[in-house]
């Protein structure tokens, strides 16, 4: 019974309106995640003098753990895969996102001389699109 109640709170993503609601929920989750990720990144770099790429990877992993649970229970429909398989696929797709993220930051900081915080903003903008597509098509049911 509880599963039916939870599932009914998710939007019907077969309609344009439902897809827009789902993407809006994804963006809310994403803004929360970006806030956590930026806070961790800046804290590690500025306070503890951790290399920006190492700090970014750590912040990205922690944030994606939080994001997985929010996405699973509020944004996407679960049940496409068994939970452990879903979790593995989620982190494989997140790892691809991390590679994209790290590459953009590295190129912008090292070759374009952009501040690591601004390069992070550019990376987030691109990785958000990858993550939404990957989570919707590969990880969760819809």
C-alpha cells in the first residue's frame, strides 16, 4: 500500500506536463546537491588546501550519494532494476559525469586560467544534462 501511495505522488512522465514536473523536481534536487557540492569543494580547497580536482571528486561522490536517495524516492520511479543493480548503474553513470566534470574543470583551470569555482559552474551546467538523461533512461524506471 505504501508503495502505491509513493508512486502516485510521482508525476506521469508520459505527458509533457509530467515530464516538466519531473525535470523541475530534478532541478530542485540538483540545486540542493550543487549547494552541498560547492560548499564541500570550497571548504576542502580553501580551508584544508586540498587540490581542487581531488576536492571536487570527493565532493562529487558525497553529493551523488545524497542525490541517489532523493532521486530514488522523489524524482524518478524505482523498480527498473533490483536495488543493488540500480545503485551500481547510478554510480557508473555518475562516474561518467565525474569524468566529464573533472575534464572541464581541469581544462578551464589549467589551460584557460579560469578560477576553479567558475570552472565548476560550467561543468555543473553540462553534467546536469548528462545526469538527467542517464538517470531517466538507464537507472530508474521513468
